[in-house]
């Protein structure tokens, strides 16, 4: 539960940041928290791929900022996005969760790989990402929204059958391409504004 | 092998991109070799990347060859008529994505690569950023593709991970989410707003890359992913879901055609016509019938070729117009090819687009009279829109039929049209591989 709170908090920090470099660092924190939450369902190789993808994506955004001042003030968008995410997460969980007869154990402190916790974290990230994307105006928040959603997808994929490592690598590539495309657009958008 | 070749050559060409005289022929040569390798590969030949399986199917071969040839036509036009050095590595990257998406057999991997492919042209959409709104158009495209892509990827991951004893409604809902995700990526109505801005601000060749190569590939990937993900049997049990799929497709077909009739420039006309045709293709796939699926995929491929033909011609006509309205007198061959491309987008005989459109309209009528009538009205509206623009192009008459200087778009478009005509004269070679896929799709739909 503590890790779930960490995912929620770091997501809110990333969404509320007005400086791109801070957003990039907060996204890296989201990535770490999300991966720790699903650590029990992750092999060492997968964890390495996920860590590198998270680091690469945040690094690309960090470099794209070029200085510590550049960013996008979310303003009212932060509250609207948070409200949408808060409403959408339980709705998504109610519609798509795995229904079992067992009552899940929700431990407070230890890293918990129970499906229910991983799914809640994934739905939170997907809802937050969608809300940020839908309310985004510029390239900074669009990139952040897409990256948060992909982090949520990585969580959901842990329970999909099939070649886990290969699928993790495929989505990690998508993450890096999204970050590169976002960085390209951020640089161009800044050039137009200035 | 073709996948590795294209993927390996993309970074090499990226390093050489500023030497256009080397980068362009190298790109064309790579595309030609990759096309030949796929065309000559035996049926069901398979290989592995890590543990992901790639298999050549008849539809995969047909679509890869067709899309790589279209890609080569765009590269030729960029090289000779509108040099943009960043385009060549992008084209090779898109080529690698086309091959991977059409050969991979793992739905989640196919979808991930598809998403990468749809993001690749963003770099080609932006040009002369201080003079136009191309950055804004590219950001909107990025947002729509990212949203549709990640929602679809999540739906697919959930569909794969949920145990089969879950309530049926969960899987039905996932199919609806997946469909909306593809609609977002394809820019069909009502998710088309970014396409209008792209049509106005992005270069014609970049639009051809997206609407001529990537959207047909996305339609085929949609049918392929549906089939491989084992979600199909869930849909058949609820007719309301099918009604929704057909409704969105029909809305896009007629809405796109209506927008085309009001199009104020050549590129917008082409983009709206493509949106209409994609709606029709989705109706075809949504009928879950053999002729409908064959027609839907045939429309997607033929639309890609015709849209490329018209977009390249539109680029030439706009450049030669020097800021004024495009007129045939400035580039007669490009104008003729533009008008011929309209025949393909309408799906009029004898081009190869005709049988596909005929099948889909037939199946739409068998489902509901209103749906069939909507598709016929969409075709008539497209005809009116294309005729209106064609009359506008030739409104000042034509002093001479002598081709313009460097008629690259005219020659490339002429070759595409000749291929579409040849396909129309002997449609069997084009439709048989699609029919093989439709048979497989129907088997997945109603497993014994």
C-alpha cells in the first residue's frame, strides 16, 4: 500500500511540475516505484530493461529541457487531470480487474506483488496519463502523459502469457521512441515560441 | 532478413542523410532488395527474433510488397522533386516497421512496433517551423497516436492477462476499447481533428508516408491483431458491439465524404477522401464476413496507393502554383495523375479498388439498408468532391498537353495508376491472398 501511495504521489508531482527537468526526475521516480510494486512478477533481466528504459526516457526529457527554467505550467489542467484520474481509476478497476474468489492480502509495508495492487497501480497510471494527454496543450505534458501510460502498460503486461522479456523490450522501445519524439517536439516548440 | 536489412540500413542512411546523392539511391536499393526478399520467400517461411516468431503469410507478402513499393515511389519523389534529407532514414524505419508488423505473430509485439511506426513520421511533419503551424500539427498527431496507441496496448495486455473465466462483458468492453484505440490512430471520424491540421500544415510527401503507407498497414494490423488475440469469439455473441463497429465505420465513411465535398485545397480533399475510405474499410472488417473482410483490406491497400498518387501530384501542383491556386496549365501531367488518383479513391472500375468497394457495399446492404445506402451516398459524395476539384484544376483551360519540366510526380503517379489498372484487370492475384486471410479470420471468429 505504501508503494501504491508512492506511485500516486510521484505521479502527482510529475503532473504538477512546472519545470521540465523536474518533470523528468519525477517520472523516473514513478518508473522506479511502479517497478518495485511489481518486483515479485519481474525477472532480473526484465527489471534491468525497465530500469534502463525509465532512465533513458527521463534522461532524454532532461536533456531536451536544455536549462533548468524551461517547462509548462499546468495551471488548471493539473486539477482537472487529477480529478479525471481519481474518477477513472476505480471505474477502470471495477470494469477490468481480475475477479477471483480469494480475498487479496493488502500488506502495508512490504513490496507486494498481489495482482490487485499491481492492477490498481496500472489503472492509476493509465487514468492519470489519459487525463494529462486529454488536457495537454503542449509537447511537455503530452510526452509525460504518454510515458505514464506506457509505465502502466508495462505493469499490466507482467501477467500476460508469452515471451515476457521480449514484450518488455518491445514496450521499452516504444517508451524510448515516445521520449525521443516528445523531445524533438519540445525543442521545436521552444524554437517557435522564442 | 528483410527486417534486419531495413533496420540496419536506417541508422547508416541517417549518418549519410545530408549527402542526398548517396542516401537516396541507397534507400531505394535497400527497399528494392527487401521487397525482392519478401516476394521470393516461400509461403509460411518463418524465423525468430529472440523468441518472437515471424511468419510470411500470403496477405503479409502482398501487403509488404505493395507498401514497400509505395514507399519507394515516395522516396523517389522526395529525392528528385522535393529534397528533404531527413526523409530517407525515416522511410527505411517505416519500411522495417511495415515488415515487422505484417510478419510478427505475437499481438502485443505487433502492436508495440505499430505504435513506433506511427510515431516515426513526426520528424517529417515539421518543416519551416517559423512560417507555419506544422509543429502544432505534429504535437496533435503525437497526442492522438500516443493516446490511441497506449490505450490499445493496455486493452490488449489486459485481454491477454485476464483468465478466460472472467465475465464476458469485460472482454466485450476490451474489444470496444481496442476499436476506439485504432479509430484514434487512423483518424477516422469523430477522431479526425488532428488530420485536418496535418493536411493543411505538413508537407505532401510526409502526408503520403502516413496516409499512403502507415494507415493501410494499421487497418491490416487491426484485423490481424483481432484474430491473433483470441478476442473475436467474445464479439460474435453481442450484436450491439458489431452495430457500434459498423456505426463508427459508416459515420466515418459518410462524414469523410461530406468533408471532402467542402475541401478547399487538394491535400485536404485527399485526406478527407482517405478518412471516408478507411471508414468503409472498417465497415468491411466489422461485418465479420468473408467478402466484407476481403473488401475492407482491399480498400485499405488500394486507398494507400491512390492517396500517395494524389498527394505527390498535389505537392507538385502547389509548388508550381507559386502561392496562387493550383492549375493544370502549370503542371499538366501532375494534374492528369491527380484526377486519375481520384478514380482510385472513389473505387470506380476498372481500377483494383472497385471489387473491394463492391464487396463491402454488398455486405453492408445485407446487414442493414441504411448502412448500405450510407456507403453508396459516401461514394457519390466523393465523386462530386473529386469532380469539383478536377474542374477547378482545369478551369483555365490547358494551353498545351506537353508535360511539365521534371514531371516526377506525374511519372510516379502514372506508374501507380498503371499498377492499379493492372490489378483491376486481373483482380484474382490481388484478392486471393486477402481471401486466404479472411478464411483464417472466420475460423478464429467461430472456433469449432
